[in-house]
């Protein structure tokens, strides 16, 4: 994992509670050592040693109690723990100088319990600092008395056991901590996902999250389209290949999508034993050695999310679970964004002809006019009206009239570019904007529409003998004739009226 949540972990109070059992055990062990030392120390020893043992026991118990209470109220538990480790290390290591050799092993037990308490309530640093100081002081003192080899072996064994217990405790603490950390990451990501309904913004958030979250060299989000995988997001080795499409046949991606099952391949140096799958390169000409992918199945998207690394064994099962959780959030967010896009599209399109409605066409025309001014390019506007459309509806029915409207829009689309726009202005009147086209070019477009319509044969309810109505058109040019959009519309509309008064089926172009 690359990302960690700042300040994440147990509070000082929670650390204090986790170390409480070991502290109580240490307290009783210390009392036992003091009592044993008092009873076993020969009466011929100095009174000073006896007083020191009693003072050590009383002071040690008081210190443990005071430290426990202070840590419960402290917001700097880790900083205090280092000082605590130094004091305990010196105190317990020096204790062997006060007690008889017969009960030195109890000091080893006290050291084990203290290390366990530090490990449960703090991080690794204070635990290992205590072990180092206590061992150094203890060996320095016992070395003076030249202990038996058996005592050295016993102490080394207990020291190893202490180190193992400390490390095991920290590893066990990390398991729930990592799980909670991942839940926090998922919650944070979920909050980000619901903050937007735009697909591009959603993919940008996902890109940033995947780049920081998992140690990967490559990742992608692909959506299935006609047995091809369309890459909504594709990052590989520092480069993006967004929008690329690949044949899915025989790929790991197809296996994941078809089986609707996560796939975890920690080491691709070994043969992939999946029926019909052959590993293929995509993106950079460098082979990934670790790969995992999870399916994404929603109401509007069917695909997968995958990450890969150039190193083997770069991921574990926990990473796969995290990726699955993120994919579930993303597919829900994608469904929401697609639905939002559909609602927005419905709001700007005419329900019958599926061209821009009156309001949205005017917005588009204003935006095109602004761009025409900035690029010093012309913008042509054609106003088109179907001749005698009311009589056509009266003669052949409104359903036949609707078919004419839909067919006319399809013919217009054949003769305009993707950057052009067509909008329904009224019942049978349409507006066509043509950026970067002058008057003559706009007239040619109008003529091609007129010609195609004259050759069109309407087949409605099995009747292919219905006549096709003609259209009249008026053309105006921005900003050559006027630099005001409202006046441009008015000018094109007046020329449309002129075309109708000249007998209809006419084009009134700009001078």
C-alpha cells in the first residue's frame, strides 16, 4: 500500500486499554520479585540493600500506576512511550543488581511482560528501545558477576521469545488496522464518487486514486463494445492510452467479463491455465508480471477494472478485495453519470426528431458565434421550412407528417459535419448552423439538402406513393452581415419568407 490515512490508528486511550492487562501482570510480577528478594536475601547482607529493594518495589509500582493514568489523559502517547522505555529499560536491567541470583529468571519474565505491554500500547520503536536498553544494562551487570553458561543460554532464549512476541503483537495489530484503513479509503473514495455526475470528472478521480492507492505500473477501466474493449481509462508506464480499443478475443479481460469473476495472477512468469486465454501486450511493449482484474457489471456498462505490475507478486488478496470494492463504487457512479447524461440529452433534444430543441439550439448558436469571433471565421445560418406542411398533414395524416419531419432531419444530417448543429425551430421549421462556412458554401449545403429531399421516397404504412413535400430556405452570414446573433436569426428568417413568396421550394442566399 502506498497511501495511508494521516493520523489513522488507535487513540491514546485505546492504546492504554490494550496495554492494561500486561501492566497489571507486570505490577504483580514486580511485587513478587520484591517480596522474594526480601525473603531470600541473607540477613547478613547490608541493611542498605534491603531498603533499596523495598524502595524499588514501592517506587516501581507507583511509577506504573502514575504512567497508566497519565497516558490515559495524554495526546502524546508515543512521545511519552520513548521516555517510558528508557526508564523501564534502565530500571529492570538494573534490578538484577539488587536481587539474589536464584530469582534472576523472574527479571527475564518481567522484561517479557513489559515488552509485551509496550508492544500492545505503542509502536515498534519504544518496544525495541526498551529491549535494547534492558538487555545492555542487564548483561553489563551480570557480566561483572561472571554468570554460568546455562544462564546465558536461558537469557538468550527468553530474549528471542520476547522479540518474537513483540513482532507478533505488532503484526496482529496491523491486521485490523489495515482493514480499517482500507475501509476508510473506500469511504473517502465513495464520498468523492457521489460528488460528481460527470463521467470525465469521475474518471479523473479514479485515475488519481489508483495512482496513489496501489503499487501498480499499469491500470485500466475497459467497457465492452461489440466484442472490443473500449478503454475509458488506460495508464501504462507513465503514458495514457484513453479511448483505445482492443479485440477481446482470447484475453484475460474477456475471461473476467464472461465469467463475471475476479482474476488474480500474482506471477505471470508461470503459464496461465485458463481455457481460451492467451496473454497479449497492450500499451507499452513491456510484459506485466503481476495482474488482477475485477468485473464491473452495471445497467449501462459492462466491463472490468484491472491493475498490473512489471514485478512478480506485487499484489495480494487484500489488494484484490480493495480493487473489487472500488470497482463496485465506480460502476454505480458510472451508471449515475450515464443516467444523468441521458437526462441532460433528453432535456436538450426534440422528442420527435432527436435534434436540438429551440432553447438549446440558441445556446449552441451563441457559443459558435463566440468561437467564430475569436477565430475570425464565418458562421452561416440556414432557416428551413417545409412548404404547405399543414395541407400535407390534413391530406395524409399527422403520423405521415411526423415521418416526414424525422426523415428530413436524417437527410440534413447526411450533409452537415459533426461540428455543425441542427435544431427544431417550430412545428415544421428548422435551423441549421454551419461554423467556418461562408455564404457560397452554405448555399451549396442547402442545395444538396434540397436535392436529396426531392429524391426521397416515403414509405408509410406500406404506402410508397406518398409525395414528398418541398422546403424553402433562407441563409444569413455571421459576422459578415451582422455581429449580433438575434439579428442573424431575424435576417435568415426574413430571407426564408422571401423564398416562400417567390413560389416556395427556393433558397434565398446571402448577397
